[in-house]
């Protein structure tokens, strides 16, 4: 081998050895850098990314819920407006009106009456011992009657109506939507809102006051039976306190609120039926949503109406106070 080639190879090997020594002794890969370098910073960055990602997911979920609620509220408002227009522009047929009156009113009387009776008994049972410790057991009739006619009677009737009638409305209309019967009504020239919604709305609004009166009456009877017959409260004192403490405005309050409750049940149930998803599962969800949403809206509207009616009462009779003591 020539001497010149040997010198070139020797110089190349020397350069490679020097570069390997420099790279092995470089401070970039030293133990101090490994101990104080990028590992804690990477951990902090990954933790911050996870927290920020979780916050974004929660905010996105809440935002979608709010947007969906606003869209639903707008759809229900438009649905109600179309129903009211059809109710005043075209008279509903008796063939569609009377069956709904029978289903909403007559068939709901037994369950409302039975439930009202037990509610009155429970009120008497739960209140008697507390009133007896204060020596006010004779005032028990006033408390039971006032609770029933102002609050429990209309709310009880509305709850029973939402559970028995509202769910059935949503299921029937939802089934018609799934099986394309509503589309067939449109093809035949009939408006489905006028044909399906208006009769059910009128039945709920016009007949729930009668159901409320029935719930009030049976609740008062049940409370009287338990108070006078079982606990031995004086008959005359029980009736006198009930008559003196409860006035006509109290009965009007319960009847007035029940009209709004009936409207809520009809609108929400029919809306859920019209916007039912496909399949048997969609019909079941529509029926469940109709009852739950109706009940929640009944309680919310009840608070608002109570504030409004109490304001009217105390503006008309500002000096009236409690007669219980």
C-alpha cells in the first residue's frame, strides 16, 4: 500500500476519534442536565394541557345544553303560536273534541279523587300531633283546607293529568309521526295541528279546573274523616275554622293556576309527540320527556303565579293577616 494512502487513513481515524470524544464529553447530555432538564417541565405542560382540555369539554357540554334549550324554547313558542292561530281561525270538529274531553275529564276522575282523598288523610295524620302540642288541634281543618285549595289540589290534579294524559298524548302523536300518519293528514289537506293539537289543548284547559275541584273536595273529605273520626277533633270547631280561615280568593287561586297547568301539559305533550324520534324507543322517550318537562314547568309556573296572586291579594286586603292564632 502506498505511504500517501496510509497517511490519509490515519488522519481520518484521528478525526473520528476526536469527534467521538467531544460528543461524549458534551454538556448537553450530562447528568446535571438530565436531573434539572426537561422532565419536570414536560410534566407540568402535560398537566396543564389535561386541565385545559377538561375545562374546554365541560364548557362545550354546558354550551350545547344552553343552545339546545334556547332552540327548544323557540320551537315550543312557534308551535304554541300556530296552535292558537288555528284555534281562533277554525272551529274544531265535535268528532275530535268529544273523545278528548272524555279521555281527559271522565277517565281521570277516579285517580284524581282517590289521590286527593289520601293526600287529605296524610295531611291530617302528619299535622295532628304537632298541632296538639301547641293546643291548636281544632285549627287543623283550616290548615288542611287551605293547603288543598291553594296548592295541593291544583298541583295534584296537574300531576295526575300529566302522568295519565300527557304521556298518552305524546305516545299517540309520536306513534302517528313514526308511522307517517301525520304526513298522510297533510297529504289529504288536513292541518295536523288543528286536527290533533287543538282538541287536546281545549280538553286539558277546560276540564282541569273540574279535576282540581274534585281533588279539593275529596282531600277535604279525607282530612275531615281522619281528623274527626279517627283523632276525635270536635266536628263543629273543625268546620268553623275551615269556613272562617279559607275564603273565596283562595278557591279562585287554585282554579286560576290549574288553567295554566292544563295548558302546559297539552302544549309540552303534543310538542314532544310531534318531534318524536323514529322507532319504539323514540316514542318511549317522547312520553317520558313529556311528563318530566310538564311537571318541572308546572312547578316553575306555580312559583311565579303564587308570587303574582299573593301580590294581588295583599294589595286588595293589606290589613288581612293569619286567623290561625
